[in-house]
C-alpha cells in the first residue's frame, strides 16, 4: 500500500448545479491523455461519494504530489 501524507481537494470547474459523473471526468481526462480518471474520489452534487482511480495507484491530479496523496474532486466550483 502507498504511504499517504496528503488529501488534495479539487473542483470539477463546472457551472453550479450541473451534474457531472465519474464517467464524464474519466472521459475528459482521457481526452487529455490520461490512462484513466486522475482523482481517487468524486463527490456529486447530492453529497454522495463515488470511486474513481484506485487508491492503490498514484493519482494524476497535482504535479509533484501524486505519489503520496489522495485526490478528491467535488462537482461544481464555478458560480453562475
């Protein structure tokens, strides 16, 4: 198991109230050349938490910090 010393929180940078799924983010990351979604967890608008990349695998969300962190993305982040 990887040693984790950080939890890094991101937003999906999508408009307020717009639903976004793990599959959506996985597709966006694939379009950018990632092998899979870069985040380990995604928090939906209703507060439910959904798995992304396995925690056993380094994320692809914060350059220089992926090896020892867990990446969590919450849906939203852009005000109307």
